[in-house]
């Protein structure tokens, strides 16, 4: 038996047969020179390939709209725009005339340059754009070379899909009834594939680097989307052990789901609220079965990452879908958290040396007030269908918060003039994800109805660690004393002002941190929906006073290793005693 470890991207344990879905970087073909008299005929071949590709993508788009949703099918609208982009065609024509090589080579050459440039970015959203370019160029080359490839939509048996990197169009149209699990060399928790895997509740392990080399067609695999482990061809003993583990996992998980109707309440009667994070509207349908008491973070970026979906009506429809699905439970919509290198080409700024510290989130929105107000109007209008809260990301100080609230007031006035109704009592919150915000939380609390702590960025900015850099990401320790002190300062400031402190970063769903966060006084935990039952189990098994004692000791520790050891020992004692 061989064992691989990657990134746990979508929870669940599954046993099944490997289906390797592999292809070369680009189809193989020769490079050859052409004469000046052949340029026009090669150009006509390219135009014919574009027309065939457009027809194919339109058919995929229609199918995705029917079988999935318009929002998720939007990726094909992006691909159509790329296929019909005059700038892209002009580049092809110019290179064809200059180099006088066959059109296949020209397409591959230009596409490879673009894919390499975008793929080398440390930003996951920009890498997703590289995947789109790869997808489109691959389709054009297939048409030029008359290659017909197998479609994952045609899978006829249950499989665990093993791929190097899954193209966005393939992820959307694959037969989700047959794909029981996913294993991928590339990818991260924020990649398009990971988002869809969680939305479709398909266990997935990504970022394995060598899975397609280590796994053969038809191998028996066990994948654990909670730990990131992949077992290849387990022997009979291991197979029996893991079959029992899978049975126990589902039995335990079903038992945890039974907690859904019970409150997230400590043994000494302290009640907190557990909510879910979602990326796409379809996820709202599933979060309630995990016991979510609302949506603590609706990431609205998905609507802005493909052309045509930043229009007000499209946004209004998506937000309304989520609000209606929650049937009165609160929905917190974060305004778009994208930046210069995370948006459509028409909104991109010049290249930034450090986009994570640059033109993104609220900074982008404040510099594009009409675009921002379009989103705010769409959110406001959706509030008539339930309970909506608005949250501003990446606030660094009171000036930005005041500007954002001022634009919200303008959007409210525009809705009134247009006769568009909205709820009058919408709460407006501030995301605390920059150290300056955590340190001035008392000031921000004066203009906030609630706080929500985004620990992913707060940890990254506090510790100067790029989470996407494998050489240093081990330093991104959520229990570092500096992080704990910023969390305490934020939560204390919120409570002093009489507002609630929530958390929507990954730390909220980490059961090893639950007791610490309770001791710090966190009011709301928002996480991936499937993590809610496990976190609720911890909450219902501890006492608040004991958690406060643990936290007091943790705040006096000198290092994250000391905090980790302290919490592990405390958890072992607490739950072994139970």
C-alpha cells in the first residue's frame, strides 16, 4: 500500500476505483514553416476552428444552465468572450505573419506564454484565469487537429477521478453521480475545482503534485477529504480497516447530523451561533441540513470572475436565491473581495508587484463607486426576501469604513428613487483581517453593527507569511501569541461597544481551536457547512469557564508551539474524561 498526502479540499471518506483522466499539456504536433502564400489559408483554418469551438462552448453552456445553474455556467460565457476576443485574434494574426509557422504552433506559442505568466502568480484567482486560457486554447487546437476527446459527462461507472489539473469546463459538466471522489496534482482550497467539489459534496484531495504518476488506471483508492490522505491499493487488512473506518465515519457523521436541531451550547449553558460560509448560491440548499443557523459569509466574488455577471439584475437574482433558501435565517453578504489581478480584464489595473497588499477588496470598490453601488443596490433589493447583513472586507481604518457606509447610503437613496424596496434595518459589519483594524477595533466598533474576523488574511498579514508559498506557509500559525492577542483585542472591543464578534476564517471550523475561541468570547463561528457538526460536538462537550481558563493560560504562552501543546493536552484531558 502506498500513501500520499495533499490538501484536504472537500470533506468525506470514499473507497473506489481510480479513473485517470490525463492529457498532454497540449496535443502533440509538428512545427513547420509556411510560405507567405500560405498565411491566408492558415488564417482561414484558425477561423474555422474558432467557429467550431464557439458552437461547442455554446452547447456546453446550454447544458450547464439546464443541469447546474446560470451562475456556474457563466464560465462558458467567459470562454466565449475569449474565443471572440479581437485582441487575441490580432495577436494570432500578427504572430502568424511574423513567424510564418503553422497555425497550431502559433496558437500554442501565444497561449503557452499567457498560461505561464498567469500560472506563475501566487494568487489563486489569477491562476484560475490561466486555467481558462488553457481550456480555450486546448479546445481550439483540438479543432485544428480534428481531435475528439472523451467527456467526463459520459462516465458510465462510479469512479474516483484522478487528474493533473481539471479544466473549469470539465469540472462543470462531469457526471457528478458517477464521480465519487477527486484526486488532483494541482489546486488549493480556493481553486475553482475545490469550490465545486464542496458544492457537489464530492470528497477531494488536491495539491498532491505526483498523484498522476503514483496512481495507475483502475487502482483501488481510499481518499480522506478531511485529512488529505490518499491510499493506493490497500491490502486486504488495510482495506478491511478502512472499510470499517468509512462505515464508522458515516455512522459518526450521521450521529453528528442528529445534533442539527440542538443548540451550540456549552455544558454550563453558554450559547453561541454556528453559521456556514458559501461561495456559490447552490450551496445554500445544503447548509441547513448541517445545522447552520444562517450564512456568516457569502463570498460574492464568484459573480465577478466571469464576464457579464456583475450586472445588477444577475447579482440580485443570485443574492435573492440564497436569501430565499435560508427562509428567514440571516445571510451575511461580503461585498466583492477582489483586486487588480482578480477581476475581468476591463477592470484590471497595471501589474502590481504585491497584489495581496495592493488594489483589492474595499480599496477597489471605493475607487469604482458605480460598480460598488450596483452591488450594494442588488444586495439591498434582496433583503425583502429575508434577513440580510452587509459586510465590508479589508477595512484598514475608520476612513474606509465611513466612505463605504456613505456609498451604501447613496445606494439606498437610488433604490428609493427607483421605487425599489429594501429592508430598513440591515446590519452593516466590518471584516477584521488587517492588523491595523484589529488594533483599532474600538474605533471601528463605533461605526459597525458587528465584526467578523477573517483569520486567513489576519494571520497572513500579522506574521508576514504568504500562505501560498510552500517554503514558508508552515509559519502561518493561528495560535501564534500575536494572533491570539489581536483576536482578544477585537472581541473585547466589540463586546465593550455591545456588538457581536464573529469569525469567518478557516480557524472557525478548526475543532482544535474551538475551546480557545470560546474562551476568548467569540459569539459566532462561520465555517464550511460540513464542519459545523464537529464544532458543535466540541462546544456541547466543554464548559465556558474551563475554556476561559485555557485561554488565559494560552495568552501567557511565549510561542505557538507552547499554545499547541497546551491545547492538545487540555483537549485530551477534557474529552477522555467524558
